[in-house]
């Protein structure tokens, strides 16, 4: 979540100041990242806010640092006569560079993870091109292909660490 900040106001004595109430609150597991003159500065958790950074900041983003497990679902076309198949791929993701995440305005990993899975069009058609007798083998090949893909070229989102945690093909 990113929010633009108004210019810092002046106090009765002519000093510029910004109230903490003007900023989004920090929930546990989050940090605020301030954009100051094109640079992104991460506010250290538990530390008092740097007054100079607060005064010069043009925007602030709240970045959640807690690890998450994200499940991406892809509907697979089964061969004629078979039940529909659903591919569920679980990824564990965590922020390793909050400034990069804020700079790139990463708000959701689902589009990147979906594109990662779908980069291999052959994956979707492994089931379609299979006879009913060899359907279990096709499911196994899908599983193995995703494991190999994630091992050789894991999903790459700057500022994030993403790893594969599960692959399941189920009958829908």
C-alpha cells in the first residue's frame, strides 16, 4: 500500500513538521518505506522515525515482511471422457528487500507466479494429449516438470525470495 504525502506543514514557530498521525500505522511484521527525492528509505522497525526523512518524504509505502504461502490454481484440459483437472502450486514468498518492493510497487505476486507457471504452454497440454490409460503418468510428468522448472529457474521477483512448496494435480 503506497500513499502520497502532503508537504509537511509549519508549526507556530515556523518549523516544518509532520505528525505521526499523517502516516499509515505500522502493524506488526510491516515496515514503512519513504520515497525521498527518488530514493526509497526503509524505516527500521521499532526505531523512532528520522525527522529529516519524514519532512522530505513525498510518499510512504507499508511493506509486509511476514512470509506467506500463496497457492496458484490452473485449470487443465483433460482428454475427452476424463474429469476436469486442477493444478495447485504452492509457493512460499517473503520480502528480502523492502525498498526494492516499494520502488517497484509490488502489491500482488499472483500475476508473476501465474506467468511463471504458464511460461511452459506444454504444461497445460500434457494432460490433453494423454490417453485415459496414461493419465496418472501425465500428472506425474506435470509434477516433475514444475519441480525441475522451479529448481533450474525459480520465480524471480526483485526484492522477494520465492520457493516452491507444493504441487498437486486434483480431479475437479
